[in-house]
C-alpha cells in the first residue's frame, strides 16, 4: 500500500463515531481551532460512506447540531474556513425535496497538507519523526493501532464502558416523562448535552433515576415548583446536590409548599 493510501486509511479509520466525538489533535493543529477540527473530522468520516458517484453527502444544520453539538453559525463558520483551505467543497443540492448543503472532501488536498506540514516539522502523526514518515508509515500502521488500543486500556473501566455503549438518553428521558406525565424529547440537543456532561462527571443512569425520584416527590404536587421538573433543571449543575437529598415522604415539604419559598432565593431558570 502506498504512503498516500496508508495515510488516507488512517485518517478515515480514526474519524467520526456515532455516539462520541473523537477529534484527532492532528486536525486541530491543521485547522487552527477545535470547532473546525470537529466538523472536518465528521466530514472525513461521512465522505467514505457516501453512495453518490460525485462524492458529495448532505447533512442539515439540525443534524449537525444533534450529532456534534455545533450550532448553525458554528457550522457555517467552520465550513467557510474548510472551503477556503481547500479541504472541502460545498454545493447546494436538493435532499428530500429541499435545497440542502452538500459536502465533499478533497482527500488529495488534505493528505498533501498533512504531508507538507509533517515534513516541515509542524505536525506529527502519532509521534513519528517527520523525516522518517514516508519510509516507515506503512510499518507503523499496526503500531499506531496498538497505541490507540493502549490508550483505551488505561482508561478507567467506567469510562471505557461509556465509550463502548451509548449514553442512555432515551431511557433517562422516558423515565422522567413516565414520572411526571410529560413528553420531553430525548433527541433535543440541550438535553443530550446536559446528560452527557453528567456522565462525564461520573454519574450513572441510576443516579439520574434517583434525582428524578427525589425531585418528583418534592415538586410534583407543588403548583409553584412542578414547572421545574424538566431536563434543564434536573440535569444541570445542581445535579449532585439533588442526588444527595433525601426523598421526602407523604406530608412532606412538597405538599406543604415549603420548597416554593426558595423561589425568591434562587433563579430556577438557570441551570437548576
């Protein structure tokens, strides 16, 4: 396999996953900012999966936001930057009957840029010396894979489990809906961001259910407080505090209205 094809294969294999966003430092250094690197990473991933003969694929701004948590403004900015760099080509084509931005990766430009920067000492691929890259890249493909595996092996077991299995967004939100009789969507970007943040903090699905149980017992029958039984309140930065509260029984503050006295003290619309 040629060096060019080897690099292309490595880039493709390390780019994009469904439930987590893995961004190679190589792309961050190449693009100059994390946001653009995230978008480039996913464009590389989907380019190899395109079924179109012209190499284009499409994503709506809503799909980008749900997938990699980038706003339309961020996607527009990063796309413009990638187009200006020559890494990506865009075209407005119809998808499902509506004009939609299509993307196409210029693999030649991307690989050439990586090779040039490596030879100039500006970039390194998995710690490889720039002057030895061309002659040893093929031999190091297996070594690179081993290094990636080693990084996974040294992760804490709970983090490895969360990387392997998708975060149970639907289970958590469904449990909340069942408890309070609402119909919140588990695919909402803000809700997923909050749940993901709590999982990164080390909390589990059982912790989410416990918080839901605690706050439902306290707030469900309180006309002033039940409006805060929502993902943005329950799964925000006060999550750990809620988790360490005790479930109140019948005749508790939930029915007496004691909790509502906190409204004047706290702004429950911000991260509660």
